[in-house]
């Protein structure tokens, strides 16, 4: 049976087609999900793609969090549905309280677009099992509200429970606390990160490498072996 992975499109989403393509390249069936539709159409996992949903006019991800589709995503994610939030999707996950913390404006107050080296800290989530702990990968990064923040107690809990999924390596591009680039929930089915693995799945685009493909092959193997 074919694995079906849904990609949600909100008004202002930019990278939904890239995410759908990455799912297809990895070997699963991509399914487009519209933000007004509560029905997830029997997908096995969901990706909240990057972009500027609702123009980030209120606060990045704050309006999308209340879209009809998110009612179903939140309910099913809490029940174990695998969910990956990329960039704006990560912001939506924090706004929905599926992941702790918040995203602030970059500390240099500028939009940044660059190839970014990441270190894999947790290779045991549903979205990272094709990597190894300590592995360094390079994927594109593009954001203006990418500075991860949380109170010290939350940060300590994330560290102690192994829930920091990725850290920025070599350089911290936006001032994120403790160099955090991505985190996971305790169950490991929900992962959010600011960089864009969907832009690093083919040698002809993005970084010219395929370092991001592991996100999509990881979830397929997880679902097939479940």
C-alpha cells in the first residue's frame, strides 16, 4: 500500500510544491491539503510547508494556527500522526502549542537566505531516522522570523529529554538560543525546523546535494514498518 503524505497550503505558502515534489522523489504519494478543508483525506503524515502564511501580518504562523485544517492536524498529531513543520510550518507548530517556544525576528533584523550546515542531534524521530546522531548536513535556510526562543526551564527540558533535533553548525544565522535549528515533541512524531530540507533533495537544485532527502525517506520507512 502506497504511503500518502499530505502537504498543507495556506494563503501565502511558498514551498508547498517543493515539499510535494520531495515526497514524490522519496517514493510516497503526495497529497495537496487546503487550509479550509478539515478533511486530511486519509494521509499517513502531514507537512506544514514554508512560506509567509497570511503574509505574517499579525505574527508568523499566528493566523494559520486557526485555519480549519489545523483543528484536525492538532487533534491527530496529539494522537500520533507524524507532522513536519518547515520554516513557517515550524512557526505554526509553536503557535498551535504542538511544540514549545516561539520564533522571533532574526537578531540582525534582516531576511537571510543561505546554505546552512546543521548537526543532527536526534536521529530517533519519525522524520530523522535515516540520519545518524552527530551527522552534519547542509540545506538551504531562508527566513526573517527564525530566532528560536523559550524560557530557560523549557530549554533545559528540551536538552535533558533529547528533544533538540538539529543545531546550527559553524555559524548561528539568526540568534536562536542554544543554536537550536529544530526540535521534536516527546513522542517523536512532531518535528519542526527552520531550514528547508525540501530544497535539498536533487543534485540540480538547492545546495546541489541531497542532504534533505532523509526527512522524507525516514517517514516513509517509519510508516511502512509501523
